[in-house]
């Protein structure tokens, strides 16, 4: 009887342990918009592999009247989800050239991106507590979306991030772009 109970205990413990381990899959989307930069980079990490999908804007069509009014309404609502919905609408009118780069695990870029994802809440809170007060006449905007395995979407946005204004964002962007440009056979980003 004791062996049977011990066996059941070991099976239960294994079952609980297996389900309590957190899947470290996520997707990080970096959208660049402005005169200087107009592209997007998706970093997708799963248990099996990681990849970067770079999309360079080729053309942009004007939105329909209905979509224009919907975007105007969403912006006026100023809700948390509004930015994501506006971007979804505008993406319908854009055409991209795409390049995909598969990444071997255990490299420096994976560590950089994973560290950024693990520090997401701290970075976001720091940006709220210390808002950027720079006056920027020309530059670009960056919106970073994070989708975790819990299917949560969150975003951070910054205007012309630099090593002094947004060090973690600047470091992430610089390293992702440098990795892509060095590893891609025919990079589509300049």
C-alpha cells in the first residue's frame, strides 16, 4: 500500500511540475514610423526556434472613408486598445517587402530580447514615471508590442529613442537591426 501511495505521489508531483513550468514563447513587434524609418521587425520566439521577420514599407494607399472615421473615433476614445486597433486598420493599406531570418538558440540576440521581455513591466513603469520631455521636430516613432504565452498584448511607445532618452529600447533596436544586417544574405534594411 505504501509503494502504491508513493507511486501516486510521484506521478502527481511530476504532473504538477510539468504544468507549472512556464512556456517562454513570445512575440515582440517593433513598428517604426516616420520619414526616417518606416518598417517593422517581428521577433518570434517559441520552444522550437526563434526568427526575425523584417518588413520594409513598399507602398501605402489612402484609407477608405469608413476606416478613416473609425480611426478618428478610436483616437478620440483614447483607450488602451485603441492604438492597436488603429494600427490594424492602417496596416490594411500598406504593402511590405518581407525577409525572414531563422535564429539558432543560445545567441546574444536571444538573450538581449529575452532580457527586454523579462524587464517589460519595469521599463514601462519607468517610462510612465519619467516621461520624455524632449522637443523633437524631426524623427521617427517606435511602438513595441509584446504578446506573451498568456495571450496578453501590451505596448510601449517612444519618439526617436536614443541611448540617453530610452536606453533599453535603443539597445534592443540597435542589436536587433545589427544582428539582422550581419546575418541576412540580402538585408532589406539599409
